[in-house]
C-alpha cells in the first residue's frame, strides 16, 4: 500500500479515557465523573478516576509513541481540568499539565493535535443547563480562548468537537453516555444546535487568536454506506443512503457536518424533524459555517447497501462478517468509500481522526499477540490507500487508540490500544500491532525519502542535459 509522501501517521486518545487523576491539582468534575457514580450506568461499575493514570505517566507514554515512530498525537484537553467550574476561575496547574505534555511531544518531534472537546463536559455548566443553554457556545468560546492563549505558540492542529453524534445522540437522546439524558427530540436538536454554534465560535477564536498558523477541523462519528457492487447504480444508492436521514435521531452523517461545511441543515432532516427544529437566530448558520481546513472522520465500520428497482436504496445484511470485541462488523471497504463520499460532498481533504478495533487481548509471557488487530489494520489501511490512489485527497490517519483505555459505558472491558495497559500496576506492554504499525510507518518514511532522492536525481539529470 502506498501513501502520499507527507502523509501524517498518528494515534489518538482522549482526556477522560486515559488521564485519571480526576480532581487532582484543582481539576473540576465532568458529567462523566457524575455518571460513574450512578449504579448500573457503566460496565462493572468502572469509572475514569484512575484510568491509565496518564496524568502521571505521560512521559513514559510519549516514550512509547516515539518508540512506535508516531509523527502526530491526537489528545484532548479536559475542560474541567483547566476551568473547574467550566467558566471563570482558571486552574493553572491543569493548563501547566497540557503545556508540559506539548513540550515533551515536541522534544520527540511528535506533532500535537488538540481536540478541545471529547465529551468531559464540566458538571457545573451542566447544572446551568449544559448544551441546552444558549450561553454554552460562549462558554466553549471562552474555554477555547484560554487554551489557545496558552498553547497556540506551539500547537497549530485543532479539532473543535469530537463526535457530536455521540455526545448529543448517545448522551442526550439515548441516555447511554453522560449526562445520561433521554430527552425529547426538540431538546436534543436544541442541544445539538448549541454545540454547532460552539464549534463555530471556537473556530472564530482559533483563527483570530492563534499565534501559530492554525489548521482546524472537527471529528465526525461516521457510519459508512458501502455499495454491494462497483456498478454505478449501487454506488449511487450507497451515496444516497450515506447522507440520508431516516430516523428522528441525530446519529447520521449529515446533520452536524452539513451546517458546519455547507452552512445549512440537510433538507431531509429539516422535513423529518419539522416542528421539533430548534429556533435558528439570525447569524447562527453563518457562525456555524466557518472555513475548515480538513474533514475529520472517525470510521470503524460500514453498512452494505444496494440499489432498488425504483432508484432507491436497501440495506443488505451480510451475515458472514467478522466482528470486533465491540460487536462491530469488520468492513475494511468503509475506509475506501467513506473518504470518497465525504470528499465528493464537502470538497475537502480528509483526515481519519480515529479508526481501530477492540480485541480480547491478553498478555502471554510478556507479549500480546493481537493478530486480529494487525489483520484489521492491514485491510483497512489497504482500502484507505486505494481511495487515495483513486484520487481522494487524504492527509493522515490516527489509529484509535494508543493505549487501552476507559471505553465509556463499556468501562475497561474493551481494549482498543496498540499498547496494553495493566490497570492494576499501570504497566504498559507494546502489543504486536504496535510493532506492525512501527514497521509500516518506518517503511513509508524510507520509501518517501527514496522517492524524493529519485526525483532529485532525475531533476539533476535534466539539468545536466
Ligand atoms: O473510544 C471511542 C472514542 O472516544 C470516540 N470514538 C469511538 C471510540 C471507540 O468507541
């Protein structure tokens, strides 16, 4: 598989899933801390209070990143760690932690990609209405300002929101994720609208205030529609299915991305949601529709789709697909069709900001043989390379995840890392997949430099002639 010369190879994590040290050094509570205190909400009664204790082990974790050869590391800032009440009083110790993290990454030549919000919403702001409060967009903009002031001299890559489909859909509609609410559709859409406004205001702040030229996007939770054949009618059916909104739910591929990038909510959704649509004030859509530098998408799997006789689409359930430990089907072609369909619709370069799998990993004589993950990555990345070969501009890939970590409502029962974490001892073990990823990155870098040398030689020959 071949990738562009300047392709970015990375891995991703998020604050609540790995940091631990909840409330340490003046940090505040998030809605996830509060959900974890409610019986029966999280598998095995797990919480993120200790997690991978990355807050104390970040240096060792960055050494592991360097050992794998990562060029970029995507992590998130915990909003309540830097603003314990979500707004107002600043916790300098929290900011210092992220400043040290950035410096240590840069010392190892690893480019930091900061996600501003990966679900640990400040509990104190939740008590003031959370995303339902129209002020939430300004709270987020002020928080962005704080982070940008402190880190943008060394950080230029930004992700505003991670997966609004999840923190709004699973958190406010299905009640599975924090804050654990099952709201009516109109409230869900209002929360989503304010989150979109928060994204817009955050981008405005980054563009206006960042010291180093910023590169900005957001990360969408994407379920990809895969055509059952390469016939044009199946491809068209899959494309239509991919962006259609059929249920009164916000977990789909267009509801959040269309306003961010096209400046309007998708018609089909507006019709379906009808009277539940939130009030849209003058200027809201302009504020949401900020210039972005790339389309960030988190892709784990897809659904097969075929064309019907009346030019519509139908889902084809394939029964023989392997599944990951999450029960998600293994569908490598999602990494071919997803980037392609997104590029077609939004005309932007693509970055896979998350992709990977949960596996039943075990330590055996000090090693973790996660053959399933290697096969998964090999096939998925092969499809991504094919999409690029076919003309999709794609800039990078962030493997989810660097470390095994707190998998939200599933607690620690699902292991996504290329590094195994023993939660009792906080020991880390590089899994076989980490070695595989290391070789892939190294091979890519050496091939790229050989290509560059050949190109230079050719240039010289031309000059001499
Ligand atoms: O662990 C999550 C991550 O926080 C968001 N995207 C999906 C991952 C796997 O479920």
